[in-house]
C-alpha cells in the first residue's frame, strides 16, 4: 500500500470516543532540538502531558486505552532507536487495532494528539512537500530508477542498456591491426569517408535514443501504477535532456549531474533540498 493510499485509509478512520494516539516526533540528528537523545525527553514529556490531561478528565476507559497505547509506542520507538531517520510518525488505537508506523527522512515537528480520529494535517503537509515521486537517472549503461516518498527509498531498480552492437576489440598483442568489429565477426571498414569509430558512435547514439524512448513509455506507465505525482530526471546534461524529451509531461525538475553511482540519500538531497 502506498503512503497516499494509507492517508486515504486513515482519513476514514474514526471512533465514537477519543481513542486515537497520534505521535509526531523529531529525531533528526542534525537538529539541535533532537541531538544527544533530546528527542527521548520530548517523547517522555509529550506523552506525560497527555497522561495528565486524561487523568484530569476522569475517564477511566480512555485512561486504560491510552496507557496501553503509550507503552506500545514507547517500546516501538526505543526498540528501533538505532534505525531512526529524521522523524517518526505513529497512529495507534485499540479500536480496530490501528497501528501505523512511519520512519521518515523529512523534517517532523514534534506533537502529540489524543482524538477520536488520526491527526493528519502535519502528515498531509509533509506528503505535499515530499510526495510520491520517481527519480530517473539515465546514462550509457542504462537507467537507474528510485521510487521515493517522504524522503524514504521505497524501491530501486535498474534497466540495463544493451547497445545491440556487440562491439569487440582485439586484445593488445593479437595478430591484427586492431580493427573494431560489429556483430558476429563482421568488421566496419573506413570506406565512405566516416571512420569506424564515427560509425559506431552514430549507431550507439541511435540505439541509446531508442532505448530512452522505450524507457520513457515505461516511466509513464510506472508513474500511473505507483501513483507518482512527479518525475525528476538526474544525469549529465546530454543524457538528462535526451531522456526528458521522451516524457509526455515535462519532468518536475532536471538535475544536470552524474549521480548514477551515488548513494540514494545524496540523490534525494540534490533533488529535493538544493
């Protein structure tokens, strides 16, 4: 289920009385307010304030439900504290066993809510700022695709480019003049004015453009299937521009940098935070 689908599901969740605990916790190690375990204090204090509020209301049923959920939320976060990213968002309720946990790579404003339905305003804002998107990195070897939302890498895949040229060069020291071959043993000669390398470059470019065109159609299909709201293209200028032209809709952005072999986190930073 995509995050978009999850938000739609949460929007319809409601119970007769207050029964839903919504937690937004900033755990960003680069944020002074969350460094050195400060987020643990914010977590403890936030949950304690809700506890005190419920005690004052003298509603034993709510108190009991809240205590159970509080323990579950604290255990979830503390058990995974070594895997934390920039923030945690949790929606929990004993009603229909709601348990929705999201470790996100985007800024989170700490807040705690006890209501009859999930508090989704902050999540909607985060989703709008960092929506479901496809990041496409075209290059000579193929196309790398990153499926992302809320700064999280949902999935990565790679489509390899087969030039179709079966290019080979004879090894140094072999009994040959070092010709460049194409296909099963055939050779490209220099007749007609163009050098073998010029002919290969031309055919390689044609095949690469054909590959990009096919992949452009594939990305349009993926956009629909995966509910991407945006497509971003990242690569050397020639490759990025060539691939962008194959898309029916103009990409949300083009980043003219070769990041094909870079860490996904760096790529996301270049696309969303530059």
